[in-house]
C-alpha cells in the first residue's frame, strides 16, 4: 500500500513538473538578440538597430511616427518585454495593429500601450493610434502614478490581450483594463514617436530587450479592482459586474426614466434607435421640445459614466442631485409633503449640478459665465474644466463619441472626467463650494442647490441634437 501511494505521489509530482515546464515552454522569443529577423519597419524613418543584445530605436527629426512591426499577426496572447527610454521621450508598444493601403495610405493604426518618460506619467495607458485616441488614461487608476521608472532605468511591460479584454502592466502593477472589440488580431510594433523638428530630441533612444510572447495555454493575471473602460456600447462585462457596475439605461427602452416634472417618459422629443438615446433638434432653448428626462432612482455616492456625441453648435448636460422642487415657487411648510401637484407644469430645465455637454467652438454659452465655467466637462457656471497642457487631449472633434464620468465619493468629494482626463474636482457643500454658488446663477436657491443627500440623474433637452449611450452607474459605499 505504501509503495502504491508513493508511486501515485511521484506521478503527481512529475505531472505538476511537466505542466510547469509546458507553461514555461509556451513562451516564444520575438527577438533573437542579434538581428531584426521577423520584424519590418513601417511609416517613419527612425533608426532601428541591434546593440549588445538590445533593440535600439533612435529618434530622427522631421519624420512621422516609426514602427518596427512583427511580420506575424497575433490574436490572443500575453506579451512581455523590458523597456529603457531616454528622459523626455515618448514611445509605445503597438498591439493588434494594422496597416492597410486604403487606410491613411498605410498608416499604422490600432492599440498602443504608452511608454512615457515625461511629467505626464501616462505610461501603461492604452491609446488607439490613428483612430479614437485615448481609451484608458492612467489618471483614472491612482495606483499607476509613479510606477514607471525614469532616468534610463529598465521597466518591465506586460500586455494581456485575450478576447475583448486588453490589460497592461508596468513593473508588475496593473495600469489599464479595456474591453473593446474593434480589432481582435494584428501585428505588434515597437514605436519611436515623431519628434517633429525638435533638434534637441534628435538622437534620443528607446531600447527593448527580452521580447517574448505566449499564444497558447494563456493564464491571465487574476482579476483586480482596477477601473475598467468598456468601449463596447451598452454592455457590462463580467469583470464590471463584479465591481458593482450596472446599466442605468438598458439601450432599448425607457425603463427607469421619466420626464422632469412628469411621472412618465415624454411622448416626443427623444428617440431610441440602434442603442442610442438622442435628444431631437428643436429651437435651441431649454426644455421646450421633449423636456429633460431623469432617473426614477435617486443616488448619493456614485460613479456615473456615459458616452455622448455632439452635433455642431449643440448644447446639453448631465445633471446630478437634481431637485425638481427648486423650480416651484410655493414655500413648503413644515410637515407639508414636498411633492409637485398633479396639475403643475413647469417650463425650463430642472435644477441640479451639471456636467456641461457643449460644442465650445460654436455655442455662445462657452464664452459666458466666468473663466470658461460653461465649457464642456465643466461644473456648469461654477468650476471650469481644466483642458490645458496634455489635457487638451480630452476634447474630441464634433461627431466623435466622448466619454463623461462623474464620481461622487461618500465624503462628498466630486470629480469630473472627460475622455479619461480629470478636468474638475471639488468638495460638495464645503465653504468654497457655497461661495461659488453665491456668485453663480444658482445663488437664488442658496444652500438648497445641489446639497441633498440623494437625487436623480438628468439628461438635458436644450433644443439641440445630442446623443447618449452606455450610461452606467456604480453606487459607492
């Protein structure tokens, strides 16, 4: 009996050893340490060469982005390499990328994880090169800050592309997690970013070593609590569900929504088609067409995300902590039910804190208010959105889908994000906040404005064609 048990135990050990060996054997080197065999260069004319077992890319002035690409395409994979970059240089690793003659004359396009040796500290973010721009800005992941080592130190990168899940890691820390299905297969590139005509950056280098890939028996890193950016419209992935995220609009019906000052959804002025909820074009005035719509639920601490698309010159907004009674002139007495009478009809937008949705270039409201506090992403008429410096990338052209995000923490700290960039933050009900209210158009309501423990979420009808989708919420505790 003892011999039998020993034999079984020995077989189990050998089986485990073989499994580990098989997993190790699944790694395939993409760089032989001596030549660039298996790679080809596309687009720009940066210099790529092999030195001391390292791939070296050298920046050249007056040439576009350069890409050293694999000759093979890869679908599902786990990729690793080490990167060392000169200070101040920007680079990246493309994956599931393409180059086609009928797309921008063969320009490389697709997913890229950022290599950023600048003060922006965006390393590990996911950028959609030559297509949609930023898909995941590391600002939304506080754990990403300071992970990338500068001053010519080596950094380990890992990319896990499995199905629609795209995850990036820098030095063992998960930076980005994107859900997207635009491209499921493509080549991998080592990028040297264009430096334009900046002669001071000419000759700076990016270096790669230990470049390897797994394509079978993939074992993704266990799920974490890192924020997930899901770019598949009106869907909630299983990892998102695990974080408590749900759809606030189902993408098909009016369930969970009603008209402001009404018990039902407006009979006109709003349309649902192909997973898009749109405000009809009217005369450009507030709530004179279908009127505002708001959720039947009320929320206190929460994280709200929504996609929106503006038409030229359009105006709308997403409001929170809405109080419909602020438009009612009746002074409620203690003990009197604070409800709007059935025969009461109020024109104008319901009152609440507002994430501004606006065409800054063409709508006159952008030049009103104070210091730009009525521009896109702003806390309307209170705090201007910071779209300076690298945050200029927060503004997309009219006709593109944008992502807005509002986070209200249990301690009343509030943040606005526009396309992944944090553009506003403040503390609700603080003395500073109250002072801002007193100098705004909301001063007439004083401490009642935006101060309730809970309130509905509202989409504004401002008489312009604006589209919404992928409206999601996660309640915070």
